[in-house]
């Protein structure tokens, strides 16, 4: 599996990351190097093997239906570049 | 995936175009907010209408290092819903990340279930009608799947001149996405499906079904085809938030597609929005690459697994569903299917009726609940939860009729008094002298008076015995409706000497 420049640009756009043509060309090489490295795993025959979901044989942890957290709008928005009256402020995104 | 056409073609379900008949095909994805105190993967509250970002846990805001932990009640609610949809429950399901970028989605992905949902195929039986013969048709609509996922936050665009305000209170609240098979063939069927689905969810107590609060919303997939053809290209109408709008959106969208096809055009598969003001659908402005979600299993969450005993435990305490209840009302209480359908339309109405019917005549109870109680509530625009007459009060009124203490006619007056003023019906009857007169002496006197005052009518009645009814009416009037109508009838006939 390899990616071309178009794919790099599309993935960047989906993640809202601005890349120049120059950067895209460089990333294409870098990504293909990574994908090529990972592709070595394709050599292993995994026919009939269940995908591993955890390193330790354990079951999913669950919580009870109890409210344990909240009323901390100030803390939640503390790291935001802009906030007002408990809201996060972001550039206008209306369609 | 191969999509199977489960429905038999029926000419009556086609819609006419300029160049011939068309068939409408609809499938729906309904998002139903799970009733729970806390969110799907956090301990933040789900309460509606709180201050901005008051119901946000650190994991909801996607703070680095925070991990999701599933709320077991949300799992139970999804399983209960699956049981209510008579669906296959999957003892093992997997959470995936659905990746997309939007300011009110701080994680950059929604945790959802893609390949392995918690609930598989099921069925909803809808009732459509009445047709010209007054008959209802029962139709099975297949359920493809139900999965659990997180809701997104809310962006407010009109609060600030140049910025959007983001509130994450809804972020991470549990949703059930219930996907139907493309088994729906008209706007009416779609409305019936949504109504029935909402009824089932409300019975189960797994979603409040309040569409105006956004607790339930529908994505509607519409396509058209010539009878006998395979499925056409579909358009998806996003986020329709009322049952009426679902009907309007389908009608409009089908007409739009038919017009394009009849002019030789083709349908673009696209996402559209319904504009309730104009009653039409329009394409969403940005052709975003929204369908490139790049799903993959969420490495933060293990597969969700439970055993059969867990499911059986929930099945054992599941509430009686509307279809079962309706059948029981018909077979055990002798109600008509129509009356039974009205009574089970809301669980609170069914519960009220059952309290009234307990130890009394089921049909009489049904008549009073449907005609008198629901009639009066409708007139006032009130719901059953706001009824001024309690089940116990209505039951007492029925007992008074049953014992012959009051006539059916007086009972209506009594109902109106209890509706307006409240109080114990038995005491009201006593204190206001509403008791039925069964004393034949008193009735005889009243009959004699009417006969004496109307000699001409007496002559006519002798020739035409059906006129006896007029005398009965006069006597009832004279006694303020308190005379026992049966006794009056017998005495009038006897005195007039007619059969």
C-alpha cells in the first residue's frame, strides 16, 4: 500500500491541516516509508486468528449510571484560546 | 451488502407520474437519546437545559489522557430496546471511531459502532389506515440494526457577531441509532413507523421520544423506481425533527426525483435538508467529504461483552409491549381492535384504563375512557398526565351506574362536575340529590302528569305506539333525568295501553 500526493492532501483536508505542495510531496515520501515499514506485517499469516483487542485477558470496565462530574465550565474552557460566559468561542462555522 | 426487497408489490401503493406509475422506497435511521442519568462514557449529567458546559466531564472535552468508561445502564437500555424490537441481541459488540472534523466534536471522532453493533435484525409492526373500507393494514418493517454512539455538542451561531459559541453539554450523551430496512413504501407508512417506534421506546422507558427537544430525530432515505425495477439512487434527508415533517419531506423529495427522472435526468446521491417553512428539501451547500469517516476500532475500549443471563434478566423484567397489551385487551376484555389501539397508544392511557377496568366491565370502562375522558382532554388540549378526573374517581362513577344509583345520563353530568370541581363522586350524588328514582310511585305520578297534560298525544300514541318514546322523554325531562329509564318506559306503555 502506498499513498500519492492527492491522498496526502485529502487526508490533510479531512483533518483541517493546511499543507503546501512542497510539504505534501515531502509527507508523501515520509508516509510511504512508514507504510512500507508496517507492511512487513503482511508477511505473517493471520488466517483464522481473532484480532487482539488487549494485551491482558480482561473484560471491559463499566461505570454505574451516576453523575460524578460537572459544574466546572471554567476549568473545561480554561485552555481555550477564547471563551465567553462558559462557551468555547470558535471562528464562525455557520453554513 | 445486498439489500433485499422484503415487500410485495402492490399497485395501490404507487404514485402516478406524467409518464406512468412510480413506487417510493424509504428507509430510516432514527437517533434516539438514551434515558440515563449520566453520559455514555462519562459521569457528566444528561440533564436538559443546563448552563453552557455545566454538564461536561474532562473526557467529554477530550482532555489529553482521559479515557472513556462505559455506563452500564446505557448498555441495558440498548438491550431492552433491542428486545422491544424483537431483535437479535449481540453478546459481543465493538466500538469504533467515526472520524470527522467539527468544532462541537472535541475528540475529532465520534465513538460509534460500525461493523459489530449491539443489536442486529428485528421487526416493527405498523398499522396503516383506515382505507376506503375502514380497514387497517398491518405491515412488518424490518430493523437492520441498532447501535450505541455518542451525541455531538451544540454550536450557537447567533449569540456573537463574529464567533460561534460551542456548548458541550450534549457531547457524549448516549444515542441509539436505529436503522430500518428499506421496507417503507409511502409517507404514511413512514409516519406510522416513526409513531410506532416512538411508542415502543416510551413503553420501554429507554427514550422519552420528545422530538421537539431533539431526543429523537430521523434521517430519511428516499428513492423512487418503476414497479418491478431494482432500487433507485437514494437521497438522504438529514435530521428531520417531527413526524409530520417526515411525511412532508418524503412527499416532496419523491416528487422532485420523479420529475427529474421523467425528464430523462439522473438522481445524484446526496445529503439534503428539509425546510419546514417552504415544505421542500434542498441539497446541503457544501459537498463535504462527510462520507469518508475512516472508521477503525477504538483502541481505548475493549469489546462490549455480556452473557445470555444478562439479556434474560432484562427480558424477564421487560414491560408489556403495546402489541401484546392490545391483543390482551381484545381477547380478555372483549374490546374492539380499534378501541384497544386507542387505549394502548400511550402507556399512561393504558395504565389509567386498566385501573378503571380493574374488577369492572371492560367495555364500559373503555367507552368512558375513550369517549368521555380522552374526549374532554383533547378538547382542552391536555395530556392524560394532566387529567382532573382520576382513575379512582372514574371507577366510582362506573360503580354508581352499575349499582343503578345513577342513570347513564346523570353519570355524564356527574363526570362534568368531578372534572370541574373534583371530589368524591359518591358524595356528590348524595349531596346534590342526583340519585336515580326507582320508586315506581314517584315515576307513576310523573307519567300521569304528562298524560293528563297531553290528551291529543295520547290519542295519537294509541294509533302509533312508537310515540310512547315521546312520553318517556317528557317524563325523563320532568324528573331531571333521575328516573330509571327502563321503569319509565314500562309504566308509560302500561298506562297508554300500547305494546
